[in-house]
C-alpha cells in the first residue's frame, strides 16, 4: 500500500520546499510586472500583452468574468 511507504517527515520537507519555490516564483512574476508585493498583482498583470498571444486565450481569467484584451472588467 502506498500510505505505508510514505515517510511523513520527508514528505513534509518536500512539500515545504515546493511551496517555498512556488512563492519565490510568484514573487518573481510580481516584480517582473513592476509590483513591490505579490498582493499588488491585478488581473491585467496576469494576461498576455502581446497581441499574438491573446488569440490563444479562449476564456475568462480564472476566478473572474474578465476576458484578456477587453477594456472593461
């Protein structure tokens, strides 16, 4: 059984490492958008500004009714 092979301490360390790396990646994205903190990101920061990339977006931004490329939210 898989649960019997799981070492909780090792799994906890790997999960903490994964969450730490994801946090650093998100902070890097925020800084690349010119934001000083991750909480300052806005929906328009998370879309493709390149017109050629916009054509690949087929739906609203996750968790919103906003479609990238439209002026109103």
